[in-house]
């Protein structure tokens, strides 16, 4: 698996395909070795506000799609979770049954 280090975190570079939030959580856990869905704050740290469509550094993430699940459920509605859109660099929330992309993260191995 190709990875990169950003903000003291190891990020998955390759795309995974779209999946529900529950499947995304299971997928991240299946990678083992501390891989997980990023928090919404961690995912937002990848936004490049100087770019639009996509609002992310494409030299690092050349195959960036648009909407990515975070590991952060939405507190007000238990059937929603937060996601980040890299079209224009925004955070939103939607039903966990919706299909979005996944980019897993883990602490940098020592």
C-alpha cells in the first residue's frame, strides 16, 4: 500500500472505492497495525484552500475523488457521520448509508 506522511500521520494514498460509513470503519480495521478512519479534523488538515476541484494537493494525492468519510459520527443524528468534500474544501454530514470514498490514517510508526 502506498502511503505518505503529513502532519505526523501516515496517510493511505491509493483510492479504495466508495462504501458506506459502517463498511469504511470495518475496512480500516481490517488493515490492522493501527489503521483507522481519520477524524474530521485530521481530514480537514489535507484541504488546500488555494485550489478548487479538487481542493487537495494532487501531487501527493493524484487520484483524489471528492467526498471522504471521516471517523467522526455526527453528534446530533446517530445515523449520520461527517465527511469532507475535496471539491471546494468543506465539511458536511450525511447518512452513514451513503457511499463515499475512504482514506485511512494511522500514527507514524516509531
